[in-house]
C-alpha cells in the first residue's frame, strides 16, 4: 500500500478556482487522483484532479515551518 501525503478528502462546500497548470503537472495530478482513489477502497469513485488542489495547498502550508512560524508571530502581535 502506498503512503500518500493526502488522506481521504473531506467534503466541504465547493470553492471555485481557476488556474493554469503545465501539462506535466496536470498529468501528475491526474495520476495522483487515480492512486488516491484506488487507495481509498476497491469501489472508490474516481477523484476529479481539481479537488486535490485545495487539500494539497492546505497540506503544504500546514507543514511549511517558516509559514507556521510567521503565523504564530502574527497571532501573538
């Protein structure tokens, strides 16, 4: 079993986002969605690659030490 950084996606209210990705990034995002769906269970529905963007950005920000340090400093002031 593959250990992906993203776990199951939490359903949340939709957020509209428009972004242009390089073709290679979109192919990788599509492949990631396929693997995540497969890891979620045998009868898992395909995941739309666009639905991965927000959780990936959130995960990135949650693990960026410099960003977290800045957020803590901003909250203290």
